[in-house]
C-alpha cells in the first residue's frame, strides 16, 4: 500500500509556452510526478482547469499534505477517497495530474505498469491496441495564418496492424502531403502549428482533394462550435455563412465525396439532433463528439439517448477525475461507442495518456504525428505493445 505523505504543485510551461501544472507527491515508496496538458480549443462544458488559476491550485495543494498521511492507497478505486478530500478545492487539470502521480506510485509499489493498475483484469492475450489518429494539416484556432481552412484538423488513420507501423505510415504520408501542399498552395512555407501539423492557406475541400490521393482512411475535426454564432456557421475561406441545414448538407457532401471515415464535432456543441441526423445518414462513418460530450458521463448519456454519436473523444483533463473517465469508458463500451483517447494542443512530457488508452482499451489514440511531447506518448504506446 502507498501512503501519500506530501503533496506539492508547481507552474510549468506546456508545448505552447503557456502555464500548466505539475504535481509531485512524496510517498513511503518514493516521489512521483505528473503534469497536465492544456487545451486551446475548449468546449463550453469542460470542467474548469483550475479553481481560480494555476498558481492558486499549486498553493492549495500544499495545504492538503496532512490530509493524506492516514490514507492507504493500493488500487484505482481508492482515487475516490482522494476526490472526496480535494476535488472541490482544485480544478480539473490539477486533479488529473494529482491522480496520475498517485497511479504511478501504486504501480511502482506493486512492481506493475500503470495500465495494469487502471485495468488489473485485462487479458493481455485478448487485448487490443488503438489505431492512431494522426493530425496532418490544421486550420481554425490551431493555425495562425491569415488565410486557412475553417476546419480545425485533418487526420490520417493508418490501419497497418501495429502501433509502430501505423505511426511510421502516418508520418511518411504527412511528409508526402507537405510536398503536395507546396505544389498546390502558392503561400505554403512548410510552417507547422502548435501540434506540428502543416499550415496552409487552402480551404478544407482543397486539403481533402490532396489527402484523398493517398488511399488512407481520412478524418476531420471540424470544431464547428469555434465558428458558430447567432445560429449560423461563419466560414472565412471562402467567406460565407450557413444555417444548420446548410451545414448538414455541406458536411454530408464532404463525407460522401471524400469517403470520410472520421468526423469530429461537425455541428455546434448543443446540436445533438444534427449529430444524430448525420449518424443516421452515415452509419459506417465515425460521428465523434468532443465539445458535444467533454468527457462527461451526463453529456454522453444525453448523446446516447438521442443517438447522436458512435464515437467519443476522451480527454482526461476535461473532467480531471479519472473515476469520471472510467464511468465514461464503461458507458461507451455498453453502448458500442468507439473511444478516442486524445492529447491537447498544449502538451507536456507526460506519457500516462498511453497507459490510460491501453488500460481502458481505447479504439483510437489521437496524438498527432510529430513533435517531441506527442511522439513520447506514441512511443510509450509502442513500448507497451512490445512488452505484451
């Protein structure tokens, strides 16, 4: 059993050079650290990352060391006692980092991997590894060019049978797409976004025209809430506005014409009905909720009742609570909804996302294709695959 003797937090910078939190816990078996990413494109229904601010949460943590000195923690479910003590005093980013550090301590004390603590009953002979959703081109809030696609991300989803092969193929095709962008976009300079995806001045249809030539399953993160206001979807490239029905028709045409497999947040975050309509029309595609569901079991329940999605993004720091993540996972599995464990735009060196994805048996792992903080998570997943 692990006894938490000391808790502290400090402010660090994420991959976008913005503030986030790192949490350290001192235990009877050693000191363990974990950090939280931050999101640039955030859903309205995400939990607050900090109670007031990151500095305030770091100060709050210091006050709680004594509260855990009598707590013996040896399994995932023991996180409930931690949440009972501290969850309403800190934000989601801090809670996620804290609980992640605790899982590392338990794993170390039991001479196990973190994923084994997450799912101690996992049969490794029957276990699956998630396919990689590799971000290739970006627009929307993730790109800082004056002219860009209105959609936020364009994804490659290789299906080669192993994490390593999928990683290598996604990365290889991304390089080929750079060359294709150079020929098609006179403004292309080979620049990358925060997530190491290509920046382009082309619109979403032009990008998809390039990507479809590579004969690989394609996806888009439309992030429609980011350009929805006053009941219209406002596009900049080219300039136009679409009402809900026009948005539905436009997305439907793209899915059909480009054989899109993965469609994330095609409508604004309250429009469960349009999601359901799109899923009914394209039952063989993944209609994925992120801003719609925000790793929140109540939002997921509503999406299930309305038959809005067959895929859900899971970002643990959206809710902070790993127990809530487990509730979302269980609900998704019971309703045959595919799970996509995902990074954030502002990432850290932390790799626990890979253990959570494998432990919870995610269907997909969305973590870009390049960049040190992202590759480390993919390499951790490859490491787990090699150890099974």
